[in-house]
């Protein structure tokens, strides 16, 4: 890039940040990785002669949604997956049943990746894309893995409902 273009981009980044740490350049790098991964998957599909399905069955969409929810929360909040987040975060406590609260560390790419790996909403895009790729390249295995993680998600909700009902029955209601 020419120096004037770089200077213009840096000026826009500073104006956008408004005095906070918003690493737009690092976000752009992460978006480039995502776009490159999607393009690579499409290219691999063409090389292998596999095609995306013409349509997604409603039950597959439900399975994909439940799986995306559970996997993105597992990756971003679960204590067992904290070693994956540790290079980008700092432990800050517990945020809910079996979930951690972590603060993002560092600057630039490290900060941007930290924001990604601690946000289940942000990770959901990546998880859903991986699931969609799995449905193209290995649908039977992907459905099995999806059913497993969906069962975990349903179990989580049942555990929370059971805990709440137990509290109500014991008179510990918030009301």
C-alpha cells in the first residue's frame, strides 16, 4: 500500500476508535482469515467434486442451530476449554453455571482474537460455517456430532430448569 493510503486508513481507525482500543486492522485480519477459510473450503469442494446441498432440511437446520449454540458456548465459556483462550484472556471469575468470565488481554491481533474467543455470539458464525462445511464433506459424521452437542444443549437447559424448580419448591423464589 502506498504511504498516503496507509495514513488515511490509520486516521480513519483512530477516528473510529474514539479513544478506546478497537483494533480495526486486527479485525480485518480475522475477517480475512474467515473469508480465506470459506474460499478454501469452496475450492476444496470443487476439487473433490462435492457440492453444497440444494436445500437444508428443517430438522438439519434445528440440529445446526442447537449445535452452533452449544459448541460456541463451550468454546467461549467452558472451564475445560479455558487453556485454548488463555493466551488471549485473563480469568475474571464465574459468569454462570459452569461458565467463566474472562477479560481480553493484549493489543492488536491478540486483543481481537481474545474478543472472538470469549464471545459465543461471535464464535457462532465460525462454528456454523464449520458445521455447514461438515454437512458438505462428511454429512453423516456431522449429523452425529451435531446430535451429540444438541443433546448436551438440551441437557443444559433441563439442568437449569431443574435447579430453578428446586429453588421454587424450597421457597427460594425471586418473587
